[in-house]
């Protein structure tokens, strides 16, 4: 930049290389030649006052001139000066100084010959700051001028001038942005306007403009979309009434009236109307009309009417949509009819289930009472058992139909609790034991050591699945065959539980877990039910789990069934987070697999997270460490009994042949005597080998030998790969051990006479071949530990579990006063007889809710057995009234008796104030246990006040 010592140039300040670009930037701001603005004038006036200057300016340096945007002081009235005479172009030149300061222009080589210095107004002092944009371009200067030279212009003063210059450039930038935004908005508006006009021209919909102020409401404008939809050209349409062109014989008069009325009232309307094209074909038209005031729409001068009212209409050909809607409406009506039919079916199933359970209650209860009569002959007892069995079969069928109805409606729910897997298996085997024994089937079960004893799942539904599979296996397996249930488990790593403590989805997915279950291990438990039956054809296996599917549906079919059991079982397995599948070979047998996911128990994890590699923690039992010898060649026997004994902590050895038995047994004379509790002396037999540990118990499998003796067959039935057999001499040798060591013989009902020749029956303990786990455990405790079990092995002992026995031992059964509320007279009599068979004799009856209220007002009762569905007043309402009307001291314990087995029945009973419920047909054993608990609570009034609910399941 030229300094004060430079030679004066009459052309003024030199120009930059990019001067042309700078000029273009200046012009883009559109601020040149604009009117003065107060925002800039305030800044220059402030500067003149602060610096006591004669003039202050905001200048813009153009190519040949300097425009004064703001001019305060002596230069007022002057709008611009030539670029060559202005000081401001020097400000635009690059420099390191923030401000161009000329203290005395007459002594500055750049300006001493400048006309503004030599002549009027005789400028001497000048200070200017560049107006630099955000992009780095200098538009001009903010300057002050004086006509007397100054000694100095301090840095502080320069900073103040720079600050004012920044305010000025900010105002310029703000104006530019506002102007640019306005320009862009205007541009967008113009583009939108052009686009709208183009869209109208190319609109696929029909557009029509009607002048409703003229007689006949003629059409004044249509687009090409109108022509394509209606077939009428623009010339054919103008001047015509829409109705005269498009209406036909099937056009709705009601819809046309709606359009006419909207036009009269000046409001918009939207209708769907059937119109006709020029060629006479009908089409559905979606018409939207709206009033438009004073618009010309590009019409010619003779067509325009500034005072007229126009209606603008849009026509859409909606024929396909309308036809589809009509079709969908027809489908919807059919679906509604189908849904109504399904609801009616479900309601019928629920009602018929209720109605069937009511007489079934009498049938099963009466047959049970008959069976329990000691005076019956064998033939009479057999007939009563046949009635009982047929009734139970009918009840299972009713339950299957009801379960399928729930499953079909999506209302199947799981109710999870902690239970013992051994007990669950034991229960399922008990259901089939007599049937298998009568058919000569070998029924067994076993569990791998990896399987926990206790899990959280729905034991009722799991038992239902296993019972169904076992029942099918027994049905399709011929005499002499085998049925085996095997259980294995894989522990999964514990996963984070949800906020509700469930840990997994409930009824629709994996089983719910107890609260605070984050440390409980999760297991995938797999059950395998294997049989040696007829097998399943490969083609049928694909549809095996479909509802109502049976392999043989002919009139001559050999096997009974509804085809619902497997469908229900698969659905339940999936709701437990698992699945069900089958492996089968026709003529050789089948294996059905069921997997579920379940949480383990605090009993076995002690509240500590277990990794998948850690073994299941089992508590020691009184027989832990004892040694057992299993005598028998069948693999199913070894697996079943061995798995039970190992769970209880016994060491198990197996003798599958005579040679193996001789190898395990040492000389009897080396044994030592022990005296069991019954006083009989047994010899504990030494084993051969290096261990020298005696056996504490021997368990002999007599079933296989007896079966082959009866049928005259030889060889192993189970066909084990090891080729071992169970000949009579092996069983005979095992039975003879009863004289020297506690021995259990696994027999069937008709085998004692066959084995009496081999064993002293007084010394041996005979157990049914379908071993019951509680019985085996109790027998082991009695024979080896000389004690009785404190509680059933498979049931957790709690207060309520002990109440029945406590009351039975110390209470007076006749002290309970019971009120039976039942509208069915037969069921009234049946319940009376059942209660009397349980030694309850203080019994009154009522036929509905009103009667029971009256009877309770006359005389209190301890227990009310309340039917739920009754005329005049139902059981739930009656219970609510009892809670409200009867004093606390006389409040009875109300137990619901209901044929309703829906998901909400327990909730409804709880809310009404009942303490429990029994589903019909009522089981005598459950009623007996429940009444015993009621007797306990009668004697313990303090605990009675805390009682909320008793689970009778």
C-alpha cells in the first residue's frame, strides 16, 4: 500500500488484481444508489460526536465512484465523489493496520495535491476502517473527516472506530441476507406458480370450473384430464351443465341434491357418484367441489366476471377402488359372519363343557362312592370301576375340546410354579401304570444327572403333555412292548430378567420365573417318550401335529381318539418356549420329543449363579453314600432305577449276567451281621475286588424273566447292544440274596407265585414294576436308615401341606358345619353322600344364593361349598353379600364349586372373597384335603384372619 511519502497519483488509489470480482460482490449486495437509512445515519452521527469530527461517512467504493450510503456533517447533501479524488479507495488496499489514518493530508505525498485538500473543503484529517464482508471482500469504508490536522489518533480511538465499522458491516450483511431470502422466496413462488400451472395442464384428474352465478351454471373451463375421464372435449363441455353431460339412469338423486345444496350454500363438498361417459359407459367418480371468488383462471375477457362466483371441481375415476371396496365390504361381512360363528362356537363349547361337567360330577362321585363300599362283590366293584374309568375318559375328552377352544381363541395361559420333576414323572407314570400292566407293557422312566430336581414351569400343563404322549404310546404298542420316558437337560447361561422379574415372555413364550430370579440357572429340558409300537408312516409325520388329524379315519379303524391331543401338546410346548417333534419308523416304534425352557430352583443354586459347566447341587439324604446292587439285564431297568438311586446319593453297581453277579459277590462268610429295626439279621455281602465295600441293598428285576417264562421266549427283550440277557438263574440268584441283605424285587401282579420258588418272600420287599418314586424312597429309608420320611420326596413341605395331616390327627372332623349351595338336586345329594363318607355329618343345603343368605342369618356355618352358576342369585354375588352382611365372627370360609374352567375363574373367586375353588367334577381327595385345612383354620382363628387363598390344585 502506498505510504505518506508516495508521489501523488491523479488517478487515485491503485486497483487490486481482483478488483473486478470485488466490484461484482459489491453489486450483489444491491445497496448502491439506495436511499439513506436511519440505522447507518445513527452510526455516523455517533462517530462524529465521539471523535469530534466535522464529518462521518459510510462509503461504498465502486469502479469509478465512491457512493455515500450515510453522510453526517459537512458533506451532508453530497451523494458521491469520483473514485480518483476519494481517500476511501486507499482503505480497500491490503494492509496490516486496522485503520488508515492521515493526520495532515497537506503533508502526505498521496493526498497533498488532491482537489479536496487543495481546494474546498480543505480536508486535513482522515481516518477510515475497511467494511470487510464475511467472505473477506472490502465494500468501502467507515470514516471520519476533519478540516484541521491532528497530532495523533490513538490506538484506543482506532479500536472504537473499528467497532463502529463492524456494526456498519453487520447491518449491510443483515440487509443482504434479508434481501437474498426475499429473492429466494420470490423465486420459489414463481417456480411454484409455474409448476402449478404445468400441473393443472398435465393433471390426470379431471378439473372443471363452473360459473354458478349464471343460469344453468355452465362449465367455463376443463382440462385434459376431464376429457380423458368423461370423453367430452373442452369445446363440447363449455357452456353445458355438468349434470346434463354426466348423469344417467343409476345416478344417485340424493348425491346430486347434496352437490346442488352445497353450491347454493357456498360451501365445499365431497361425494362419490355414479356418472356416465360420452359413450354411455358408467363409471364411479369421486367429485370434490369448492367455491372460488373472483378468480380469472386465464379466461378470455368476455368470459371473465369479476363479480361472479365460481365453483372449482376435481373429478377422479375411482371405479376400480369402488369395486374393490364393494368386494372388501362383502368380504368383511362374510368375516363378521364367520367371527360371529366362531364366537358362537366358542360360547357353545364353553356352555356344553359346563353342562357336561355338572352330570359328570354326579357320575364320577357316585362311582367312587360305590367303589369304596366294602360290601360290594367283585363283579359289582368291577362294574363301578368301569363306570369310573369311562367317566374319566369322557372328562379327558371334554378337557381336550375345551383346551383346543382356548388355544384356538388365543386364551391359553400358563400358571408357573416350583415343582419336582421326579414327582411330575411319577404322577404321569401312575396314570398309565395299570393300563400298561394289564397290557403287559414295560413302562419305565429315567432322568439324566444333568437334570435339576426342581424347576419353575407349569407342572399341570407339562403333565398333560407327557400323559398324552404316554397314553398314545400305550395305545399303539402291542402286548410285550416297551415304553420309556427319558429326561435330559442343558443349562443355559443366566440372562438378564425384565423389570417384572419374569425373565422371559410368559404364556406366549418361555416360562415365567419367580421374582429376583437373575441368579437362577435356565435350563432347556428335553423329554423323550420312546415306544416299540406300530410306528408312523413317513408321509403322515408331516401333518401329525395338526388338529383333528388321525392316521386312520376309516370306519374300521382300530385305535380311538379325536386327533386333538398332539395339537394341544405342541401348542403348550411352544408356549413354554420349546417345541415338539417325532422320530419314527413304521413297524418299529416312535420317539416323541418335547423341549421346554425353565428356570432352576433356589434349592439347587443356593441363590448363586451357576455356569453351564457347574454340576447340579443336590442336598444329602439319609441314604447318601450307601451302595446298591442292581440285578437285571434290561437297559430300561438299569437306567430307571439307577438314575433314581444316584439322585439320592447312592453308589450303584450293575450285574447284568450271572458271571457279573458272581464277580461282584464275595464269600458270604466274610460278611458281617447287622440288625435292622425289625430284628431280622441280614448279612451285608462283600464284593470281590480291591474295594472291599459291602452292598447295602439289592434290587432285582423279575419282570423280564417272568414275561419270557410266560410267553416261552428267550433272549433280551430290549435288544441291547451288549447282548446281555436276564435268564432265570440270574433272577433266582438275585432273589436268594434276600436271606442275607435287604432285597427289593420288582414284580407285577401275577409274578409272586413264579418267583416264590427262588426267594424267601417274607425276607424280600416286593415293589410294583412301575416304580413309584415316593414308595421306593420311603422303603429305602425304612430298610437302610431305619426311619420314615418326614414328607413326600417330590412335594415341598410347607404349612398348608402339613395342615391336613395335623388336623386329621388332632381334630374332630364332625366339628365342621358345612353348607352346600347347589341348584342341581342330584349334585346336592351326591355332595351330601361324599361329605358323609368323609365323616362330616353337620350338613345343610341351599338351592341358590338367596337361600344361603337366609340360612346363614339363621345359623352360622364354618364352610360354604358354593356353586357359582345358579338361578336368582349366582355364587359370586352371594359371596359378596356374605362378606358385606355377615359379621366378622360368623364369616364362613367359602369354597367355589364350578363347572367353569376359564382362565378368569380364580380371579373372580378371589375378588368375590372366596378362599379356594374346586372344578367339577369334584375329586373326593381334593375336597377331603381342602376341608381338613378349613378345620385347621377353624381351630386357629388368628391364622384364619390372615387367610386369603388356598391353592387346591
